[in-house]
C-alpha cells in the first residue's frame, strides 16, 4: 500500500481504519447481500445507519435537546441560500454578515438576493489575514452569519461576536469535530462533510427548534429545514454512502476519546508546524497569530518561483495537494482530523531539506 499525505482543503484524508472498515463491507454490508451504495433508503439497514449517524453527531457535539440535526445534500454552499430563505421574515428581511474570507463573501452575496443584508464587518482590507474584533450589528436583524474557519486564508474565530439576542449562524465546514463547540451559543450551524467527516455528499445542519419555520414564501421545499426535520432527513433519497462513511468516522472519533481528545491532538499538530514556520527565515505565515486556523496553514517561501518548485518537489515526495489557493498563492497544508502526526513531522523534515537546497 502506497499511502501519501494529502493536504487538500477538501476532499481530505480519512482515517485508514475507517476506509478499511468500509472496504470490508463494501460489497456485502453486514451480510445483507448488497452494498450500502445499492440499498433502499427506506430499508431497515439504512434506517439504522441514518439514526446512528444522527445520534453520534448529537453525542459527540453535545447538541442540546432543543436543536434538530438534519443531513442534506448540496454542500455548505447550498446553505448559503438556505439560511436566508429559512430565517428571513416576510415583514423583516434584515440579516447581518461578517466577511472574513472567500466563502463568507459568497454567503453574503447569495443572501443579498433575498433581503436587506448588511455587511457588519470585513477583513478584506488586509487580504483576510485577520478576524475583525468590532462589528456593526443591528438589534433587529434576523440573524448574524459568520464563517468560523476560513479554509483559503487560514483564519478562525477564537472568540465569537456578541450578537446579544440575535441568533448566530455559523458555517463550520472546515472545523466541525476538530474542536469543542458550545452549540447553545448558536442558532444554526452547518458543515459540508468533505473535510473532517466523510466523502463529499452529505451536509450537516444543526438548527435551534424555535428557528424552524416555513421560511420565505419563495423558499423551495427541498431547501426548507422543516421539510427535512419532519422527515428525519429522509424526505428524498439521501447521499447514503456519504452518510454511512460519516457514521463510521464518527464511531472512530468516539472510540478515540471524542472531540475533546481530537482537539488536543489538533492543537499539538498545528503548534509544531506554526512553530517551525515562525522560527524560519525562509518560510512565512502572514496570518495574525491570534487568529490562525488549526486546520489550514498557509505559508510562502521567499518568492513565487520557489513556491512553484516547492509544490512540484513536495508532490514527488508524497506530499500532495499542498499548493495554495489561487487567491493567496504559496502553499497551504490542510491538517484536518485524519492527518497523522507523521504528516506534520515528515512535512517539516521535507521543508528543512528544501530550504537547505534552495537558500
């Protein structure tokens, strides 16, 4: 087996143990004579998968009883539209958005189609290298939207904005299950699965029950959270295999100490890499230190030509998908939950060798 280190921002690595478990049951799931890819979403076998996946999310994230969890399709990007369509009111179309990166900006632009959408703060003035600390929030807004971890630019909120009584909505696609989150501080949380949970396909949405309604009149049935809540996420054919893989990965996380232990491991991995970069006079990370992401670590070498050579040589040595996003350039190591410690230590050794060869 020739496993490489995949630093892609998503789809990302999954634990080998989880992949091997799926491989074992892929053709014949638990003796039922067919794969999860083939079985009806109305079958008893799949119903058990769906229920266990939902129960594990609730347990591992300590989701309070007054919140519903749904499993939907379309990725986090579809929720950019679902959020305003579900939360805006016909007689009050106000919402506030804090823009701290590319996906936060996309969510803001989508919401602008539906109402009075206010830019409460932005860090675009410094190329999204920091998280704003002051916000122009309206007390009569229906919600405040943030992207809690910014995959492309490598920033995250370490302190949530004080929205008073206005519900906070957060895109947590690139940090879900990587650190402990107090769900009760939010009105809505949503996350695409392809970074820390499962292969692309399923999106997790956690909604406080008092925020579940018919939404705006123009809200499509398939984008109504109420539709999926009432049907236990089985209103239509769900992304069955992605949900099955999520269930296996959630089992794996629980077996290994849950989110609390995973957070300790993630903090350790990130510190190793950031400390090496900070102590180097060859590599640099431009993000405000207190706002650095644990999941996505962008860095550069002294010039773009060396960056391109680094990416080329890294791939040849088994460090793939480390090229930075086109909006940032340089390199980016996405070190999600499944990235082993050796993926950090081996990368650092490669970085040392590259520096010596090109200094």
